[in-house]
């Protein structure tokens, strides 16, 4: 016997379920999300190398052996005098990057099925906060796009969580990331289900590229959304408050739906590729740390290519 699939959705702005019942809104969920973000960041940090490496800067990093062909003035004679080898004094590279994060808190994100571990909104916010902590640990600066200035302090998770709380009502209305000013050579990280108008999303990505930014898109997917595991009479409700749809036999829609969903995902991927953004996807039945590590490592690759 096939286990029935339960779903739940709520309005992020009011904390009400689609049927009118009370639900925990984002502000009530934040303490749990913050704790989980700290746990994930701590585990991911061990798998990600920070930005510490030789380069322009004032802070001493390490001594390394002098190699033939280098300029003699690079030799640190005081250190070299202690032994039989010549050494070069290296400084730490200090060109930190600026990361602007957007975690989609619109109604379509406040959805979960019984196949998932979290609703998409909670998972997306958790991943965004964890990533912010990992980036700051690596010496980068992080901001909530359109809501905060750049932060390099170790309490970045708590600061961004407070910003989300303060702007929760406005954030619940936005299906697109803000058209906010960016610093030169910024990195933009967008975490969303991207169930939005593709032309508008593409235009926003081009706006970021025109400002000199690059970055990544992380598409958060409930496994139910991908497979449509329903059968028999099924009532589909629009999380954005649009008209409902009743299917006589939902199973009969599965093939056409899967094709349409895949086409939409590929269009999001194409929009990212066209603008030079990294595209990743994460299913909410998978461990959150898995996505956080993939995103952090992916951004490290973007950094190396820039």
C-alpha cells in the first residue's frame, strides 16, 4: 500500500496555514533555525579552506624556503641567519570578497510535504545563515541583500537572523531578490525555489552582472514538487492565494507535470549559465549540511575563476 503524502503550507507574513489554522511563522522558528545554522556551519567549516594564502597585505602569514630565480631582496635575512637555509617572509592575502545573500521568504517557500525534513523556507534560511558563518570564518564579508551592511563579525548568523526578523513582512512579499546596489566585484548568492517569472529573474541576474557581480543560485526543491506523488481526487491550492485546482485523478497529470517542472528548472539553470552564475539544487529530504558544503565549495570555485 502506498503511503499517503501529506502537505502543509503557511503564509510567512501572518503565520497562518492555508486552512486558517495557526502556524509558527518565521520569527517563532528563528531560534531553532539559528541553532541549526551554527551546527551546520561548524561541520562545514572543516571541509572548506578559507582564503588564507600568500598575497598582498600587511599581516605576516608564514616563512617559506627561498627558491632559485627569486629576487634577492625577498629574502628575510634575520630568519635565514638562524640556520643554513634562506627563507622568504610571506604576508597574508587580504583582499576579502563581499558576499550578498538573499534567502527567499515568499509564500511558495513556506511549503513542505511529508517526504521532506523541513519546509523550503526554513531550509533556505538555515543554509543561508550557515553559509554566512562559513564565509566569515574564511575572512570574507557578508550582507543580507538589501537589508544589512557588510558584516565580518563572528556573530554574523545572529545579525542576519535579526535582519530577517525585522523585515519578515516585506520579505514575504518578494519573489525576486532586491534590486539593491552592489559593491564592485561582489558575489551574490540567491537561495530560493525560483518558482517565479523567468524573464523577471533573468533580468535581475543581468542587472547584477552589469554591476560587476557574479555568484550562485541554489534551487531548493521539495521532493513532492518534483515527482507529484498524488493519485485520485486531489485539491491543489496556490500558496500565493490564486485559484485552486481540483484534479479528478492526479496520477494522470504526473508525466506532463514532470516535463513542465523539468523545463522550468532547466530554464533557471540556463538563466544562471547565461549570466555566469553557478547553479546548484537541493532537495529538502537531503541533509542540510550536504547542500551547505556543496555551495561553499562551489563558491570557492567561482572565486578562483574570477
